[in-house]
């Protein structure tokens, strides 16, 4: 408390004249203008209060007016938070941490209420309990120090000051004038016993926090969880928190083997203060092991709806099952309907969503222990006595039903009721194991198993269950579809008509045709109360139909759509999608076929493409197992039957054409948004038909002439533009070729490469056709008919892509050339290595020892004996180099007796290398005897009796000297050295 607040106020007023006036918030939502406004409560303070607390040194040193220049302008606002609390804010440019004072001003100099906050940060919440009546006029002052404001900027560079300059900005106000803070909302919430209340932000783009607690225990976040059954003050720091936050009220229910500890009770007592928010009430349910929990809807029943739809009463229920693989949405439901109960295996949840501002309708669903079911869930329907129609959706619809799982629906059928089941909007998966199927189980009868595309049986003998089984799906492929479908269940009395309203106004040019197939049946059709055997419904009005005692097999339902233009410039510029239209589910029979009548201008062409996959022609060996697309000309002449998953990219017809889509085996067609084909109107083409084909390697393509097995029309022409990849070639075989006897012109089969004038192949009807031809590039295949005198012209062409032989020859030559280059490189390397080795050996020195012992200098090895080495063997002998005079001279000296002729030492060969012996014994070397070259039969002198040694000095020998060498300067001339044998 500030007991001396009047004195402080006078001090503040004393220096206020030196400072500029404060400015208030200009926004009217920031409740109060500044004190210099014309408001009558501010008359007692004509100038802004500013107080400068400065150090003594600075006050004495600064006496001029410039030392008291005002700080930047400040804004202060006060708003009512609660009846007993205020919130004060100020502009951030005024200060970061500030001192805040508040006190009453109408108590004659003494403050009835005062409060102070030191180093506070905007905003500040001020409690003012007990301030009422005459004490409602208050003054709020905010003072921010310069060094505090600039502690991260200029203030730090000036050094630490002993005192801070503080500027105060004050505002006078009255409690009666204050409005609530639109930026802060506070609610008092008391969660119900046993519930958890979760308030969380759903819009990440908008920044808003929810806060609980006060003072140091105040916590703010984007979500808050309330669990205690006690009042909690919740504050939202944004103007419209209901646009940011949603509220979920959670309660847990657990079941034992005998009973459950609660029921689903709809009440919003704990969340009523949050009525302006979107609310979701969730009950988490858990059953005992191998058991299911059951929710009873008998009192009012529920109806399943499409996930994208809402309920008329704005109460939308969602049933979920919790599995180890994730959460499965069983379905979304609205109040009232044929569904009487639901069982979920193990764990799950049941939730109710209501929009903002919607009060909760009270109600209760009993929860009990269910059966030991073997499926994901079991839904029970109780059909009414009167005619009804229900739609059920597979779990997770429109997404995929869980992998390798089972879902069951049980139907209680009243007596004398007939039930018809239709499977619609089917999306089938790629199965790795097992198959998708629908099973029908009856009491006392065998089960009936049907595929999803079969016509489902009529149920007219009491209760039954329908089980949907999924396979083990292949989800590794990109874009691989899962299993999803809708189930239409129609029930009617045997004698009551089924009413059906048909509205086709959204489908321009569409007409619906219903025809009675069996005139002897009891089926009765009426259009606008008139009995008909054939009904046609146009797209210009709403038509009322009725059907009595009509079974699906009694009727045929088809549609026809007319699309065309008279001038090419008036035709649609973009391709027209040809999609199967959705029809009312009240029709007793499914759609069997859809036809589009495409009419082109006189000089135009109809072009058809498949946006899903290329087409293939339905032929023997290439059948269509699913949808069949039949193309026919305006006079009914069949062009061919086609289906997806082929090689035909485009079909062009120089005439009006009709496209009819049906299911193989007469199965039902389902409405789909995906187009079967797209149709375009183009300029006139030269041929009657043109097919663009792109075969794939190792996948044969069969192409038949138009109208096959019937022959082509007289004088008609057809072309196939076949695209071949550059590394492949096409093998063409003409099978089932039927040639007519022509009365005018000739039939012709021509093959011509694209871009070439020369024909690869050409045969007439009077020429023998080749069994197979090969084309290495993209080509045209043209066929034309004559005027047949007898017989027909028809043929099936089989195209198979294989590796091109030219390419194979190129590959072989490339491999041979590569091997040749490698061989040359290896040969060069070997030669270089040998040459380097010879150069290395040329630096070694050979020594002749008259003792008959050869060795290598520098190698401490035992030399071989004369008889063990090859030093006495000579490669060649040249007569011009026989040194007989030297041998004679050596004989006179007593060194040699007679010698063999010696070969010249001109080359280094392996046979010339002296070998050092490794034998450790005494070496007894003798000179070899050479019979063919001996000059004398005498033996040489015996070797001296001394151990082999490498330490003897080398001896000069005249055999390596020239005769003209002077005695004064002996310069022995050595011949080429001998490479030692095994010297290395």
C-alpha cells in the first residue's frame, strides 16, 4: 500500500510540465483515452505526469532543458477482465520491465485502494477486491527506466549508472466506464465426475493460448487437460477462441466378463460453459479378453451415412474399433434408423460430435457384454414391416477395409418380407492370398458364398447374416487399391409397390431405359401411375416410378447418352469423359449397360482414348474378363470389343460411333466418377479406322480387322500405327487369314516403315502371304478390302517384340573389338616387361676362370661343376673367329693343351650364362669334350688342388686381348660379357 500516495502525486505533478504529454490508445476497443482527453474524469490532471529519477552527478551536471528531453511517446490502457480484476497494458516501445502503480483518487487525499508492481511486463492483471461504489475512480501509472529499456542496446555501452531515468505515464479512469477485454476471455469450467475435458487448438495458423491458474502457477499452452471435478478458471488469449479451439469430453467404460461399469449418457452439464465451442463427447469402451462390448440403439435406432455427410439434427455419431494395426472407423451414424445394436471386439470408442452453439440432446445408450464374435464388428439391423431401403458401408469407407479381416451384418427380417442386396461402388484390391468374398448365412441352411461381382441372391426366408471377407492385399504397388464398397439393402412386402423417384436433370443428354424381360412374370412397372412394359426416363424432368413384385432378373436397366456437334468449331475443345452415371438406389435391378452415341461433323473424326490403361481387343487367346467396351458404327456394324490392360493407345473412327460398356458375364455395372473412355472430335482422317498401338517386349499383341470374325466392309481401309523401341524389332504373323474372291480391286496387306517411301511388305489376295515378317523400326500396317464376289477379308495379326538381330550383331562385333584391344594392350605390356628385364641383365658381368669354376661376383653361392652347367654348350660357331693362335700360345705357356673353337661373344642368350653351383662339396670341374669341333684329342691340364674360393684375384687372359696392344700401356679389350646362368 502507498499511504503517502498524495505526496508522491504532487511530486509527479511538479515535474510534469517539463515533459511532453502522453498519448492514449486510439483504438476504441482499448477502453480509455489518455489523461489529456476531454473526458470529465480526467479534468483534475491537465498534463501528463512524468517523473525523472536521476543520479546526483547527472542532475548537477545537466541544468539545461536538453537534459530532460522526453522519451518516446507511451500508450497505457486499462480493461475489465472480471468484475474484481483489471488488465493493464502499455506499448512495448515505452519500456520492457516497468514499475506499475494504481490507487483510488476520490477519497480526499487518502487512497482507499493502492497496489504496486515492480519490474512488471505488459500485460499486468490487477485484482481490486472491495473497490465498489464511490471508490470507483482510479489512477494507473506506469514507469519504465531507460537503462532497463535499453539494457541490450545503448544503455550498456554507456556503462553502469548509479540511477535509472524513469518516465511515468498515468491514466485516470472509472470502473463504470471499462468494458470487457475482447482479447481475453475467462470461463469457469467444472468437469463432470469421472470425465476428462480436453481443450486443444485445431487451427495451427492462428496463435492463441489457453491459460489456467494465477500468479506463479499460471500455465499457458495451446491445449489444456482438466480432470478434477472442481471449478477451474480457463482464460483464452484471443478474441474468438471458439474459432481456434475444440473441446473433447472423454469418459472410460470397462466391461468384465459379466457386466460393464457404465452406460453412454448424453449430458453437457460439465461442458455447458463451453457451448460456443465445437464439442465432441467420447466414450472409450473396453471388453474382457476374447469378448466384445455391445451398444444398444433399440430405443431410437441409428442410420449409417456417408463420411462426407452430416445429420439433420446436428448430432453425428462415430463408431471405431481399436486394433493392433491401428484404428478402424466402423461408420458414421445419425439418430433413427434400422440399426439396433453394434458389437465391437476387444476395444473401441463411440463418439458424438455437435457443432458450436448446439445444445446436447439428452439420451442414453446401454452398454453390455457382447458375444464372442470372430469378426472385427457385428452390426445388427431390424428391418421395419413396411418397405424400406438402407445403405451400409464397408469399414474405413471410402478408404480400404483392413487387410485380411472380416465384417458382419445381421438382419432381422419381418415375416412375408423380401430383401434384396446389391453391392455398389466396388473397389477390389490386388490379393496375395485368399480372395474377397461375401458370405450369406441362414438358420438351418448351408452358407452361400458369392464374389463381389456376382448378382446377390434375394432373401425371402427370414433372418440372415452377411459377412464381408477381405484377402491379404498387395499394398506394395504404388496406387494399389484396397477393398471398399457400399451395400444397398431393400426390403418390401410381397404385395406392396416400391416407389422410386428418378431425377436426371444433372446429366445432359442422358436417358434411362427399363425393360421387362419376362412377360410372364408378376412384375408390374408404372411411370406416373401408368403401367408400362418398357419405360424411358429423359433428363429434362423428375419422374415417379413404382415397381411391384419385381425381381432383379425380371428387368433390364440401361442408359443412353447423346454427344455430338454439327460443325467442328462447335465441338467440345477438351476431351469428353465417358463415365457410368449413378442411378437411384430404389431401382429394383442394377444397371446392365451404358451407351454413348457420339456424332461427329460431316468431315470429322471421333477419337477415343482410355485414361486408365491402354485397350486390348477381345479375341481368342486374349479375352476380356471384366468390363467390355463395344464399338459400333452408326448402322450397327461392330468395330470390335475392347477392354483395358492392352497396347492400343488410341482409336480413330471416320464416322459416327457408339460406345457401349457392360460387365462380362452380365454382371451389374456400378456408378463411378472415373471415366471409362474419353472422346474427342478431330479433323477428318484418310482411312476409315486408325489404331495407335504400343506393344511391350515379350507380350504378344493380337490385332483383328474391324468386325472380326465377320469380314471387313467393302472398300474399307484400316491402319495400325505401331511404335517399336529402338533396340527391338517386331515379328509379324498373319493368323486366320481369310481372303475373298474379288470382283473389283484387290485386297492388300502392306507394311511400311514410318518415314520411308519403300514398302517392307505387300501382298494381294492372289499372292501367297508370308508366314512371318520382321520390322526393325516403327511402322504402318495397312489393310484394304476389295468388292468381294464371294468370301470375306479378315485376319488376326500377332505382333511380338524381340531383340533386334542387327543389335545382336553390333554387340558381338563390339565384344570382339574390345577383346582384340585388350589382347594388344597385354601384348605390348609383356614386350615392355621383357625388354626392361633384358636391360637389367645387360649390367651384369660374367667372368672366365681358368680353374673351371664359374661364379657370380657379389653372390656368395657355390658354383656348379662343369658337367652340371651349360657353359660348354655353344649356340653357333663362326669360322672367322676361331682363335687357334691363342690356343697355341696358351699351350706353350703350359696352361692349355688344346681347345675347342670358341663362339663369338656377341649376344647375351640364356645358354651363355655361367651358373654358380650351390653344392657345398669340393668342385671337380673338367672341361667338356666336343667331338664335332675338337682340334686335338688331348685333355686339358688338371685343375689345381685347392678349395673353391671367391676370393682369388681375377686373371688376365690373352683370349680377350688384341695382338697389337703395346706392352707399355696395356689396354685389354674385353669382348661382350656372358650372362651368368641363373645369376639371379
